[in-house]
């Protein structure tokens, strides 16, 4: 297990989360937190590498436009690290914030060696307080399901921690 992130680092994550959540909520854009931050909400303690979330496709371009001054990776369709989706990466106070377009997103199911749709349902979430905010996290079962399919080392670590906490 890795050592916990420093307070200064955690404050940068809080600031980045407040920035993106404010940007989204001010525009009434639904979103779902996934990845390592969602896993932390369910018991994982590993260090965060970024903040990952999804927005509905019809809102994606307006989110990209609104955060334009903080773009570190232009909005584009990419297939990398088990993901096949369109996303943009912002960098706010040194923290990567990756916003994915939920439309057409796929993940690589390592066990079956095939791409499968990642069906993001914005009505399925749990509100959890993290980084000083009430955040809509992807449901635990949905998170574990996609992390099981991906089966990268960080996913396996998160699944173990989530199950140990349950």
C-alpha cells in the first residue's frame, strides 16, 4: 500500500474538484465521478493520479469550451490503457481532471479480450462527501464491474480495498 498523499497535494485535489464541479453545476451538466476518486469514496486509500468523470455527450463540447484555459490534452477520441472514448484533460493547479464523453465509451475487457460498451447511467449514483464536496459517484457495483473488466494493477488494488471495506 502506498503512503497517503500529503496535505498540500490533497488541497490541490480539493481545489481542482471544486473548480470542475462548479463549472459543471453552474451549467446544470450532469456528471458521474469514476476511477480512483470514486474508489476512494468506497474505501480505497491509494494515491490519486487524477480526477476522472463522465458527462453526457450533449454537454461535452460546452464543458470543453468552458474549461478551455485549463486544457492540457485537447478533446479527442483516444484508445489507450484499456479505454476507447472521447475525452478532454484539464490541468488545474497541477491536478489532471479528465472529463469523458459518456456517449460511445468503451473499455477493454481483459478477461474476454474484447471491447465492451461502458454504459454510463447518470441516474445511477451514490452521493458521497469527498474533497469537501458532495459528489455523485458511479455506484459501487458499476465501478467494481468496470474495474474488474479492465483488470489493470490499479483496478485490482481498488477492488480489493473496496471489498475489504464492505
